[in-house]
């Protein structure tokens, strides 16, 4: 099956599999079954087998999956068997946190440049990276072969930054600003809106209790005679 026909849900589950497989590898576990993966990840084993089967036949009946081999294959599918350079725009608190986390990442996606438009931040250091003026974005994207951009600016600036990233030639954007961005169809964009995710959790607080109260409050239905 061609990659473009594979659903986003499948692609989003692959890093989940990879993370758990990597943990198994660290513990020197050699093989794992879809049943074991399903129990650990709270997923249907049949779904796991179906997801992986889109990309090839990686398991052996009665044995399961070779952990090291499957790690290698998923990394290849996700294009993590090569370095993917990333630019971060917005050197505020979140930008600092992401850059600091990037310092310890073992994966191949690396933040290699940080930009900001606020003059006092220009020239400051975040780990080994010097904050550059946003005017240098296009030149740096070309020079360092940057393919992905991360936006951590206020929502009022996010669309302008997205436009600059597109003009510079990035192929994908991860947006942390709480706003919907418009980009050309050929540029992939994902929103990382943890504020919305956090607020939506409030709905589930005491949800069972509220349902019970509402059920008790119902008036008996009238019956036609």
C-alpha cells in the first residue's frame, strides 16, 4: 500500500510502538508479540498487526516480532534513519524548554537553529545554539537543509511566522500557538495545543457522578391513556 493512502491515525501510532520497542531493547528483550504490545499500550493486538502490515511482513507466526529488527524498520518508515534538521521560532519559555529537551534526544530530528524577533534575545545562547534574528530564517533554512519548523510564538504572530517558514522552504510545521494556521496543501502542519487538551479533561471530572445525578433528576414520562 502506498504511503499516501495510510491514515494519519496509523502514522501517529508508529512512534508509540517505537518508544515501547526501544524500552524493550534497553531491557534486552529479543522478541515481542502483538498481544504483549497490545496489553502494554492498551491497544487491540489485531490493530497493531494491521498497522504494521501496511508497511511489510515483520512478524513470525508463533514467535512474534524481532524487537531490534522492528525498531530498524519503524525508524526507516518514519524517516528517522537519517538526520532531519528543525528550526524553532520563538525563544520564550516554551522554546527554551523544547531546545533543552532537544539536547538530550537520541532521535534523528534535531533543532539546529533558533530564531526570535525580540532584539534583547538575539545573540543569547540556548544550550549550544545562538538565537538568530528572524530575518536570517530563509538563509539558514537553505544553508542547514532545514525541513521542519516549530512555532512557539504568540498567536498574533504565528501566521506571519508560518508564512515565513513556507517561503523559506520548510516541508512541515509543528504549531504550538493556540490558533489555526493556513499553509499551502503541500506543507504538512500539526497543532500541539496542550491547552485545549488540558481544558477538555475538565469535562471528564466527576462525569460519572454528574450523569447519575442527571438521571435521578429526570421526571417520569407521561403516558397517554
